[in-house]
């Protein structure tokens, strides 16, 4: 069996692998359709009370500083815009599916906190860097949110082997993706990329997730993956208690320079935003 076949088999055999939830599928269709409207999106959202309440909460949050609070979903969707709405649905979906799972090897709360921080960093970077970041702002946010989702799937599908990979990473002081490679022959990055494909995420996003641990990425060729990798580093640099040994917590000045962000006050402001974002901010 080739590695791709094994990866495919693993993903198909995982009973708990979340198929794309219907609300997310419908919202994606509307967002991707040039004629998709807020009215259509609102029709989908009202049928999902958990998401509807999040939409209202976000539209009424201080970010939008409205004088009169909104209580009408369609109005709220107009305020947020379709792309932000899509992210909110992705976020609600992954949190609902995975929160509280995990166990010894993988604290789901830690991972989601890390994912939210990476998302914040990725969107911030995409907005800050002077050159074309190779990925849109809101898509960068989704990439951050989903970049490590492969870990959750590996934990669910092959918990014992995944636990071994985690232990091996700690003992040998090698990054988790290296010990995953030893044990599975592929990494959480490829698993995540396959899931993103199944969820009909864009090619840019799937590639960025798949390559987020690749060494020596060329920012000109793999701009989105390069950005995501750096966002991951930023998220690690502001939080403690990583699940495993990792080497990517130091902000590399050279990389910062390659983004055109050296000596940039705005970069450090973003880093402190990243620090303050996370699970308790939801
Ligand atoms: Fe990762
Ligand atoms: Fe990560």
C-alpha cells in the first residue's frame, strides 16, 4: 500500500471523522457563489440556533461598535460580511466537534487555544506584510484555525500510535511531525490537508495546511504555507505548555525581515494581540 493509500484509508476508516456539517457546506456554497447574498446566508443560519446566537453575539460585540444592538440575523450577517460569517461557522464547527476530546496525549483545549492564536496571527500577518501574502485575510484565519486538525484526527483514529509519537517527540526532543513520520509514514499536516480537501476548502488552504511544517519553504512559491508556518511560530512564542517538544517558538529575525516586518512596531502589536487571543476570548 502506498503512503497516499494508507492516508486515505486512515481517513475513510475513522468513524469519527467529521463529514462537512450541512450548515458549513451551505454557507461555503453561498460564499463561493458570486451571486450569494446575506439574505440567503441568513436563511441557513436561522435554522442553526447555536450558530445564529454566535452571529448575533459577534455582530453586537465591541469590534463593530454599533449604537443600536442588532437582533435580526440578516442584518447581523450584513454587518459581518459573508467571509467572516464563513469563518465563524468553521470555528463553531471545529469547536463543537472536538472540544473535550483528546485525553492524555492531546489536550483539546490547548490545541484549540493554539489554533485560535495561529488564526489570529495568520490573518494579522496577511494584513501587515507589504508584499502579496498569497492568501486572503479571512482565508488565512481559516488556515490557522485548521492547521493542526490532523492531530485531532490521528488521535481519534490511531490513539495508541499517536500517543507513541507524542512520547517519542518528548523523549528524543524532536518535533512531533518527525516522530509522526517515523510511526505513520506521514504527518498531521498531510492528514489535515486531506480533511480540508474533503471539506471543499480552497486549494491554497489545503496546500498551506499540508506544508506548514515543510523545511525551507520558498515564500515566492509557497506564500500561504510560509505565512502559516510563521503564524504557528508566533502562536508558540506567546504560549507555554506545548503538547510536545518543538523547535519553532523563536521568532526568526531573518524571516521577519523576509516579510518586510523587521523593526516593525505593528508586528509586535500583532504579537501581543495574538497573546491575548485564544479560547477564553470566544
Ligand atoms: Fe502543526
Ligand atoms: Fe501548530
